[in-house]
C-alpha cells in the first residue's frame, strides 16, 4: 500500500531565500505555499496560492483575513509552517490549529528581543497558555536557536537551505584588481557608508591595486511611494553623494533592483563578499556568495554569521567601524600584493561548507529529525 504524503501548509510571504527550502520540501512532502500578493513573483513550479491581505493598522501591518486562514487550515493538513513567533497572522494560525488539532512549526531567523520585564512576562504567558512551550521551533541561525531556547523546549538548528549546483563555482585568476561585492538594501542599518569609506582608505594605502566595489540594493523603488521607500531612497542618495565627494565613481558602483536571475553573474564576477549590516536577522545573500565559492567578510550583527568560520572561509567583524572593515579586507593582501592563494583557499572552503551544511539533502535530513519529536 502506497504511503500517504504528509501535507504541509506553509503560510509565509514569499522571498527568494525560501526557494530552495520549498523545492526541497516538495521532493518528499505535499507542500502548498500561501503567500500575499504584495511580494515578489513566485516561481510557477512552487505550489502556491496567493491570498488577499488587509491592514488593521500601520503598527500591525498587513495580515491575512481570518476567514481565509480558516479555510486553509483543514483536517487534511498535517503540519502548518509559519515564520516568526509574534505576528497577528500567526496568532490566528495558532488558534485555528488548536481548534482543529493540527500541528504547527515555527521557523525563526532572529528571536524578538524584549526590553522590559513586563514584555517578557506577557510573552512567557502567551507561550505557556497559547502557543505552547513544546511547539517545535526551526531556527535557521544559531543565535535564533539560543534565544528561542529561553521560551521553548524543542528548538532545532537547521541552517538555511540552498542548492549549490544552481551557482557556478568561482575560478579566481591572479590580477592587480580586487572586486568586492555587497548585496544589501539601501538602509541606514546596513552600514554601507562605512564600507565605502573603507574602500577609499584602501585606495590611498595601496595605490597600485585597483579596488572595485559593487553594491546591489533592492526594493527601494518598487511599488507605491511610502515613508519606508523614501527613507531608502534618501540613504541611496547619501551614498551616491559620498561616492562623488570621495571621487570614487570609477571604483564604487551602485546598482538597483537587479533581477535575482542575474545575481549569479554578479557573484561570479567578484572576489570577496562583504556584508557590514547591523541588526540583520539572516542575510541570505551571504549564503549565495558562499555557494559560488567566495570568501566572506561578515558583520557580527548578522544572523548568517553562524555560517562563517572565522579564519577559515572568512572573517567576522564590527560593521560599524570603517577601520575594522579595512583591516579584514587587508587580510587578503600580503606584502602589498593581493593574496590570491588565500582567497582561493577561503573560497573553496565556503563551497565545501555549503555542500555539507546547507544542501537540500542536509535540510531534508534535519527536517525529518524535527518531525520525530515525540510531542509533535
């Protein structure tokens, strides 16, 4: 008798960092993604349904209609997978799952930080009596796992999934130019001006080396004009002005809204990946750079720092300090010459780590282990 496929309803707004996770799950499970229409286009080979949303208030943000969620969460559903612990949508999901006795799993990148005692007490109450302490938590970063363990008893660390075969392996050639890449939204917390300042300092210190920095920003000019979009446009304008003031037009290139299908090319044209952001829950572009085989320079405030082995495939640094950024870029310069042997070695290590800890096979193996929880 043929074994029945486990049905998983994924109720998460689509982002390309979910692509390989969903493709992997579809290999072994019956999966349906439920996403809002206000997100990026969903590839047609991902089973999905687009749901309408409404906005109760600006502070809460957009959420799905409870009646729609009630139709989704049926007796035929074995598991519901949601992202983040705290959201209005998810509280409806928890409620309907409890009413229909359906199991759910919460995927987290970074856990919400509580600044006041009353917030911690209120959340502890919600976990104990509404969400459930034994709710399985799938943490894609080590920091997310550490923080979630304060409230939940069943927390699994499963690194974000990516298929390395989708990216061509970088082949380095010895040359007198060093091409750095940063993939980041144009937001203040991304610390992009510090990165530009570090490049300016390196050019002064090593005039015989040509330093080339490409920053690929996303989303600030997509959709209707909003306060959020205007802030991002202002950051972009400020960085563009800084590049002009420092006379770096030939060294620093600011790209906007590059289609994800073209990103593989930009990774392959680079030699180092630099990510100086603060308060970054994940930073999936770092993993894409590793899949290509690039050395990684990553801020200590990025969730994906747990994917970097300091001194092996990259370095972890303070992204708020231009001098520190410059210091770690200089780790790949020896005797005033670009240290290509080290760059190649670190890049190979990145690719090996992706294949070992982030492949679809590893993700599925870890996900199966999560489903074996006795209280699930």
